[in-house]
């Protein structure tokens, strides 16, 4: 049975064949008065999609599963309680699609840490339906997790902001990026390039730390003040006590010499992770934090106010994601996730597009 009961989706059906996508109908949750139905026009391809379908994070996933949580499309149906979105609006959904909205965290604008949070794909709703992502014709989303996309932002460029952009923007804001602060971004990929763009936009002096010297030119084009090459011996020595905080976007922390990374922080600085490796972090001793009294932390996406602020900032300052587009299809999905998995010349995000060619005009 087609929409509105189901969505026409490109799904993974076997994690042993994680890059083979099958087009099939999968159920949508029951439509409720806070819900918005979105005809998807584009979806970014996130490293989280790959970690999920490969089983890299060690979690069992419900199959069949349609991934994708950087979704932009057109609102085609709105529930009776929906306030700020109307049919025809261009809207987006990120990595979270539900929460109880009643707990202390939600009431404090920390809904991304709600104990009853629902991920945009692969999570059970109270009625048992599994949430399905944006490699599909339609998504059904709660109004709190649906965002108007500013007119100034191009769809294919805005889509990756809804997860990768927000994931980088939130800790920058919370840790105080702004004029007079020195910030280092570790890794220059999908998350990292947003880290540089938004750190600069907030007024911080921004640096890139990377083991790939070939990325220096891109780092400087994105607005980095300098590039720190970790493939060089004693790379950290000239940068000791330099940075107010470091945002680590790389998913290779398990291979880091953490003493080097901690040493570049100012006293009481923070090494903050938004890139999560498949393997455990290196063993740490409490004494390793003592030379500068530094902190180690991590965060999960961001909240609604941060999303709205980020999109407004991107529109106002004409911030553009570095995006390559791929047409949606079984072949296109396969190419996208395999290249992300291999880090095969991805600069710095893929967006799946041309949904109308596959699904036709949806109303």
C-alpha cells in the first residue's frame, strides 16, 4: 500500500550486504495532529548512515532500514496542531524526529538529550513502527523537529547542515566560539569543514589539525588561519597552551596520542568529540589531564534553537557547504555509502538529489 500508509524507500536488508539497496514500501507511523508529511527532495549522506548499516557501532539495527537524516523537502500535509509550517513550505529534518517534550531536558532546550528521544531512522515509535529516513519518497515528522529552510540556502547545500552542520555548530556555541577565542578543528571532512565554516562565522580564530597535508589548501580556502600537520614529528610542540578548545571531528580517535592533543589546549581547555570511532578510545590515565587541567567531552547533535540560529547564520553570511551531488537510485545510494566508507575523494559531503525523477511529483 503506497503513501500515506507507507514510504517508497531505498533500504538495506542485510548488514553483510550493507551497500546493496532494495527499493520497497516501508510503513509510516500513524499520522497525528503534530505531524508533518514531507515529500523528500534531497538527503545528505552522513557517516552515521554508514556506521549504522555496517554495524560499525555494534548496535543491532531493524531491517529493512532506510537511512538518511539530512532531509529537505516540501510539506504536503500538516496536522491540526502544527503552528509555523504550512503546506508548500520547504522544510528540513535532521537526526532527531521525536522526544517526549515534557521531561526536564526537553523543557530546558536539551531535547537532543531526552531519554525518550527518537532517531530519524531505525528507532521505534510508541506504536512499534520503526522510523525510516530520507533515502525515500516521504518522511513523517513531528513539528518540533521540522524546520523551515531559509530562501537563501540552496537545497543540496543546506541538507548536510541538518546533521553535520548542527553537530559541529552546537559545541562551538556551547563552548563559546567567538571573537578573541582560538579554536582548532581536528579532521577536515563532512563535520570538520562545517566546524571551520561556523567557527569563522562566529568570529573565532580557527585552525585545522590534520594528518593529511594534502588538505591544507582546502583548509585555507575554508578560512583557516593555519594548518597543523600531525604527520610531522613533534607537531604539537609549537602549539602548546594555544587553543581555548579543540573540536575533534575525526572518527580515528582510537589511534590518537592523546597527550599531544591535550597539550595544545590552554589551561582548563576542552578536547571535545563529535566524531565517534568504531573502536574504543585509547586508555587514559587521570594524570594526563593534569598538565593543563584540561577536559574531555562529547556531544550529540544539537537542539532546536541552535538549529534555527545556525540556518539563519548560514543564510545571513552566505555560508555554503562543500557538496557533491548524486542522483537517488540503488546505484547512487551504493556509490555514496561506499565512497564515504572508503573516504574516496569526498569533498566534503554527498547529497542525494533528483527525487522527482524516481518518485514523480508528490502532493
